[in-house]
């Protein structure tokens, strides 16, 4: 199995979710994160004062998929998340050695069954 983590632009979340659901990825964890990277800082105003902000709000998606579905899931995710602009995000794929269902204690159960 593979564990996929993607950090994407927040406004692309619904498109990514729909694309992944369309190929059979039925569950994922979604978090709002702040990313600091190569993009320039931008200025924001708060109560009349100007601040340089280096953190950008992004959305982090995590899910586990079978080895057979992994490349299709990554392709679908990328196609749905891409805007062609700087800051589209990253996709990380790693090997997943164990999955344990907390409720039942089943190990290496099918990802869909969890």
C-alpha cells in the first residue's frame, strides 16, 4: 500500500476530492495548514497596521491506497490541483507497511474496509 500526502491550494479541495472519489478513493483526512516556502512574503493589513506575512494557508490531504490504485490517484490529484501558477503544492508518496483498525484491531485490512 501507499500513503499519499498532498499540500494543495485550499480553493482546489473540492475538485481534488471529486477527482479522487471518481477513481475510488473514498476516504481521506483533510487539514488546514500554513506553509512557509520559496514564495515571497506578502503584506496584510490588520487594524490599520501593515504586516509582512511569510506563511500561506494551504490544505493538506492524506490517504492510503492500494499499490494498483496509487499512480491513478496521484495523477487524478495532480490534474485536479494544478493551476499552473507558483504555489500549486506538492504530492508525497511513501510506502505504507501496516494499517491497523483501532476498533477491531485488524491489521493490514483493506483500506476501503477501514
